[in-house]
């Protein structure tokens, strides 16, 4: 039996948060390994949480980073 890993919204958010490069790199490594092993699971609530943060908070971070 293969163990599946339920992804938390924070892990997905950290991959796009440029304020903490160390945390971002760690999140990208985790997500990459889980995706390559096809053991990651995510549900609709997590997707909605990530969407909310991306539109409300990360968009502001990206905009302030560019200009």
C-alpha cells in the first residue's frame, strides 16, 4: 500500500511567497518530490484557500516586488 500525503494550503502558498526564500525553496522541494512520486492529494477546500490568498495577499506581494 502506498502512503498518500494530503497537501496543506500553506505548503502551496509558500511555493509562491518570495518574502522567505528558505521557506519557499523547502516548499518547492517537498512539492516536487511528492508530485514526482504521485503521492500528493489535495481537496477543494485547500484549492479555494490557496486561490483566496493568491488573489488577496500574494498579488500585493508580487506587485510591490516588481515596482
